[in-house]
C-alpha cells in the first residue's frame, strides 16, 4: 500500500509528464504547420502528409481544467 507521500510524489511526476507532453505536442504542431505551408502548392504531397489524423493533430488543444 502506498503512503500519502508516495501518492503525492506520483501525482507530481504525472503532472510534470503531462506538461512535458504538451510541449512535445506544441512543437510537433509547429513543425506540421511549417510543413503545411511548404506543401500548400503540392496537392499530392499535401494530401499524403495531411491525412485526417494529421489535420486533427494540427487542431488539437488540451482540455482545460
């Protein structure tokens, strides 16, 4: 059984991990945004890169608490 201190440490670690993942997501969205700009005149490559999931990622926002 975990102690209160261990639970608090685990919660802290999870909060830090979430913040790190949000930074990763933001960075990847910026990279995809640049790719979108570079590919806007090449429809075939644009459609290859920006599938439904690619478009979803560009528009994803974290849930607010």
